[in-house]
C-alpha cells in the first residue's frame, strides 16, 4: 500500500457500513489512518446481514454532534445510507460514483458525509473518492447561498 502524507488538515472521520460495504471498510480505514486521520469505526465488522440504518445513523450523529469532522458510509448501492444520513439536520450526505462527483460534493454542496456504492465501484475508486472528498474545500460564494437554503427547519 502506498504511503500518503496528510497535506491537508488531518481530521476525525466517522465510518460505517452494512454487510455489502464491509469488504471495503478496512481498506478505507487503513488508508485514512496512514494519512494521519483519526477514525471512529461504527461497524459493521462482518459479512453477516445487517440493517444499514443502524450504522448510518451512528455516523450521522457523530458528524452532526461535531465529534467527527466528516463521515464515510458504504452500502451496496450507497442510496440507503445516504437517505438515512440525510434525515439528520445539518447533514449533507452525497452519493458519489466518480472522483469528479466527490470533488463537486465538497466544492458546491459542502457535503460532510460521502456515501459509496460498494457493489458498483472498485475499491481503488472508493478510496480515491474518499481522499478527494476529504482534501477538497467548499468554494462558498454562490454555493454558500444555495447550501443555506437546503435545511427545512
């Protein structure tokens, strides 16, 4: 595994997945730790069938409360964990399929959690999207105005 240095602010990252995302989780955790990030791992820790909301809620609560700076969620399609996380106020969870979408989720939407579709992207792409997501800044400006209009409360 290549060694990456943390050229940007090292963060506390919450991660969670269901059984479909589990095969990628340990690799992402190792990559994050190699970069100097602290990882809060909310599971799951096996291929045994589980309910994705149980893990998505824990990651979302950690980001929402400020005990984590950002979050990473994985499930088969990425949709279930993204829908669940986005039920939390202050969470902007982006389902990402490409590196460009991961960058735009940060630049234009100030997303604070990335959701990855483990059954539809290769692990190397999933890791690349996480690296890009964490190293990309929010652009603010006109995008800030739009992000301010997202919340219903």
